[in-house]
């Protein structure tokens, strides 16, 4: 089971920060700001870990400890405070005297790796549910959300957009990989999931705009969805009329895109009049299937991550990437490299001529609010 943690701290912004970091590590999080709230969380959520924030408040940490002792809490307790904090040292000592399972305290500021080391014993090797969650249940429960990963100009390293990726935040298992809930084409919820992605992406675009971080977004849709009656027309009608809207990119998996090439060519023109472009994703060794055409309906060609990651040291990968760049240039499309995870990868794809890059080197996909805060900075290098 995915571990659960309660972040106990009287300061809201610190609770939000720590919850965010722990979610990235794979925890299901809850928060409390007082001893009475902690008691309720212990009863309802049964956390495996209580992270106890130690600030200047001399009373609250002691009250938190009293609740844990009174409840005979059997999980781990991690105190977080300033390196020379007298209060933090006292909390650690008292907690140990009362028999609580106190982890070595975490002093601020700290690195993510340090926090991971502290809680490593609580992290399962594989944090995925079994059996898979039905997408209908996820939609009905409101567990789905979109996470965002920046797309970066390969030369200037300035953010040029972001890709929206579906994630599920299960109440028990935490964040669940898409492979465990994305439906098959024949699933009756196939259309519902596509509708969710469209609607949520547009809502999120407005959210970002309100925070003065308008970003051109791309979303992933299956080609068969676009064949649904009225799907393209409804999609075009939903586009924002705001002058800051730079367009929406619909990314389609390469196998589907090549199979439905004629249909996509038919709808591309209509969609372009509404500021919607088509992109082909995870292109790899199947790139020759796009050769010799008069034109293609795609404004971007994205190289699959398996050929990008490590391409700096792999001749075969570089060869595939070079052909994809040449193909894109021949059709007047932009070439995108997904899976840039090291400086060597970035150097290689830049030399090959890719226009845009994305990958862990510039940040993992992240929830909307976290992405909005990061997007306030002008360049990725500044924010990292």
C-alpha cells in the first residue's frame, strides 16, 4: 500500500510545501494545523508517518506530542526544524522518552534526497495499484487531474509551452501511473476521458492566465476520438477568444497518427482556423512511414524518449533522432525531443537541430499549482 503521512505544522505555507515534496516521493498526504486536527487525522487516516514542523511556537509542538502519546501512535515521527533550534531538540528528546518512533530529525534547509533517506523505510518498491482502477470510477470519484511538463526552446532555454498529462490521485494509493487507468478504445468511458482532458486543460489555461503565466498547452488525444460525431466542431467551439491564447496543440501517438493520416489531413485545416494544431508523438523507428508525402497535417514531430534519453552516447539513437529532425524540417514542422535527462542529451539534441526539448533535466510533470509557481520565472535555468 502507498504510505500515508500527516504534515502537522501551524503555518499553512509550510504545510503546503512539505505536502508537495512528500507527494512527489509517493505519499498520500493530509495536513493539520493544531493538536485537535491531528487527533482527527489519526483516527480517520491512520498515517504511517507524522511530519512535525517545529517553528517558533513553543506550545503547539508539545501539544502535538501529547496527542501522539495519548493515541499510542505506532507510526514514525519526523521532526523538522532549524539546525540549532532548542525546541526541535527538546521535541526529539521528549518523543524518544515517551516511546515514539522518532526518526533522525530533519534540519532546514534540506535537500530532497535527504528527506527521501529519512523516510526510505516507508516507501514500497513499486507504488502502483493492483488490480487496475477503472477509469469510470476515477471520473466519478473526481480523482483525475492534469499535470504539466514544460517544453523548452532548445537554444534559448526559455519555456515555449507545456504538455498536459493525465494523473489520478487515488484516495488510498496516491498518484497512480496512467497505464493503470487509461481505457481501451472500446471502453465506453473512452470519450469521457478525452472530454475531461479537453475541459480541464482549458480551465487550467485560464487559471494560469489569472496568475499572469499564460502558457501554450498541448494535450494528448486519441485519433478515434476526433472521429466521434461533432468532436472536432465542439473542440473548435471551446477555444478561448482571449488575445493571450496562443493556441492548443493536440498530440496523437505516432501509430494512431500514421494509421489515420488521411482523416487527420482532412480536419487539420478546419482546426487551424481555430488556433489548434496537430502534433505526432513518440515517433521512432516508424519515421520512414512519413516519407515521400506531399504534406503532413502536423506542426510538430516529437521523437520518442527511448531514442532521446542517452542519445549523446548512442550512435543508433542519434541516427533515429537525426532522421526525425530532417523529416520535420522537410515538411516545415518543428522537431521536439522528449526525454532529455542530462546535459549530454541536451547538447546532442541541440546539435541535431531539435527546436524544442522536454524532460527531467528541466523538471518532472507537476500538479497545476506547483507548475504555476514555477512558471513565474522566465527561464527554466533560473527556476531550477
